[in-house]
């Protein structure tokens, strides 16, 4: 509901004070239909006096955050307009740009002093000059619903009812959308006297900070349009912060305050954290956020001799970083945080804090397929699976993330036959074509001894959500006959029923399976 509609409502309306985006959100969530952006509260929250010590641009910054945080209208306590008519025009334009619904200006001199600090000693503005300021504000506005409220300080300055009425009528005729009549008495006698003469000629706003004991029903009976609860959020915050800070200081502990303050989750709620999550899904590239990974790292790597006497080969260091750590870091860098490692030999040596560990304690008598199937529940939508003894260049993972096939194996087209180590070769539906960036290729066969070879499987593959379901269903169908099977044998049985795609690469990886491999890697400076 617009601020002007609230002012012209047949029922009395209420604005609640706020002084930053967080308090504005609380006001809106509570149910208030509008906000009073209090000059006292904003200056206090900035740690300065309510004497225009905070510049008008600093106030603008605060109310911009408030406007961004809420959908209900905000009326700014604009002090005296921060200068003459020209400053007033510029203020209105800047407030409209920030979505602020209106401004209230008071008929005192710039720089102002808070009305409750020796108010009678404060001179009032010349009536004609202040009317010119109101006219300038109304002429400057673009939004026809922008509200300019004229605050009459005659009672505060001790000038009496006649002066208050005289000023209020002049400001009404100058174009003010409402009159705020201010009083610092502990009873509402001045407000009542004003309303009895004023009648219903124009909307009237009051601020019952001092005469708070007056029943609200009286205000309604007198014809008041709007009531502002002007500074109670900042005052409540001060009380709560002082009590909490004192308690923590004295206790040197949080034990007595933790249950009395808002949980951090409520802060996130007020900040709109859930909305950001949904927006991230809509606007950000997903990368690996909806993916998980399984790393098979159960074997020792006996070919590496004494290097793996006390640790598995996945924990061998290259340039001071264990192989496993390097791969986990690469996964984390692309957003994959859900990582499961299947451990076996010297499993206690694998203790990364942010991984899920599954142990294959019978690693000596089992195969890579057995290790994988221990983690079968982790084969789910968009899963990357990898041996724990390879090093790859980062772009290989990025390309794999963008592949949307059901099952995709990464295959090195620049393979070289190396009789000193076991290699997993593949035969494909098409050989690698470096000129075809969109090449779609199926795997026809995989094994260590093939007559026709199109590349070497590097031990890295990915399944989509559909592919994960098919992989698990296929294993359930054949697991009774898979005793002693390797992963290659499983792939071949799967190919007989379903399709497996491949993604060709040219080098960009190394299998740490021999002493020579490790030495070459150390000397080369990395893949």
C-alpha cells in the first residue's frame, strides 16, 4: 500500500521506526504497513549526534539499503531538508530514485538539533522560506504519489497553539501532503487542542514518544491520520546489546546468553539467504554444485616398492602435495564438495577432513569393481568416478562436467603402449578427430589386450542421474556372476545392453603406477 493511500485511509495508520535494512525487514515481517526512517535512530546507529552530523548522502545510503530490503513504503525523517530549497529539490529526486515513498521536513534551521534537547532555545524557520522549501519539493517530485510531510515545531519551541495553527495552514497551502504536529509534553493536551481547531482539513501525523500513556483510541477520536512509533527499535536494540555485552564480559563465556539471542539461522532468514539459493540455481552456472565424486584409492601400488611401504600410492607427494589431495582440491575448485574415498591399504593414512570414507578391508583379494560397489549408494545423479592415482590438468574435469551423456569415460587419444604397466585400452565407434569439436563417440570394447585401439581409458568417468540408475540396475542384474570381475569386464557387459560414450583428450594426465612415472612427473613440473 502506498504511503499516500495510508495517509488518506479512513482508519488510523501506524508507522514503525527502522534505522537500517535489518530493522526495516523486521518491521515489515511484523506486519506494519509502513516505516519511519528516523533521523535520531539512523544517526545513533552511525554513532553520531542527531545534529546533521551524518551527511545527507550517508543517510541516503542507509535508506537505500532499507528500501532494497522491504516492499512497504518508507517515510524518511529528512530533518530540515539538509539546506535550502535547492538542497530540498535534489533530496527529493534522490529519494525517488531509491524508491523512498516520502520525506518529512521540520521548520527549524539547518543544522538541526533534536527536538527533545532544549527545544525552546531552538529558533524556527521563517514561514515563507519554509513554504518555499515545500513548494520546491513538490515541484521536484516525479512520482505523483511521493509524499512531503511538513513538521510543525511550534509547540517544541514554546510558541503555542496559535503559531502552530498558523504554520500548519501555511504549509498546507504551500502543498504539503500532511502535517506532523510535534509535542514534547508528557500528556497529549497540545495535540488535542490542535486537532479540535484543525478539524479534518488535512491529514495529521503525530509522534507520541513523550505522551505514550495516552490511549490510541483518543488519537483516532481526534481525527489523527497516522501515528509514528519513532525510535523504539533502536532503543530496544541498545538495551539488548548492553545487557548481552555486559553478560559476556562478566562471564567470559556465551553459556548464559546463547539461548536468549536470535539464532544465526534467523539472521540468514532476515537476510533472504533462501532467496539467494534459489537465484543461484537460476542464474549461476551449476559447475559441480549438483555433483558428487567417488575416488577409488584402496590399492597399495606395489610397483612403487618402498615408497608405498607405509602409505598407499594415492598419498605419495608430487611437489609436496599428496596425489589424492591434489585431486580433491580440483574437485572442490569446480564446486564438488560431496566426495567419497574408498580406502584400503594403510587406510589410516587417508584422513582428509572433508571427505566420506568407505573402507575395503579386503582390498588384497578384491578388484576395482568390488571397491566401487562398496560405494554403490554414492553412485547417484551426476557422479564423477576416478582412480586415486592419476594426475590431470584442470580443463579435463571442466570438459567432463559439461558432458550430458549417461555414461562417459575420458580416453587419451595420444596413448603409447607401455609394457611396464597395465593399460586399459578402448576400441571406439570413431577414432579421434581433432577437427571435430562436437564428436560423439561410443565405446565398443575396453580391455588390456585389444587388437584395435583408439585410445587409453585414464580411469576417470562420469554418470548422469539416468546413467547412475542404469549402472546400478545393471550391476544388480549380473552381480551373482561378477566374482573376481574387474571394472573393465563390467563395462563390457554394460556395453552389451546400454551405450557408453567417451570424451577424447590428448595427453594432459599421468598415471602414477611406476617409479618412472613418479620420477617423470617430478622432473616435468606437472601435467
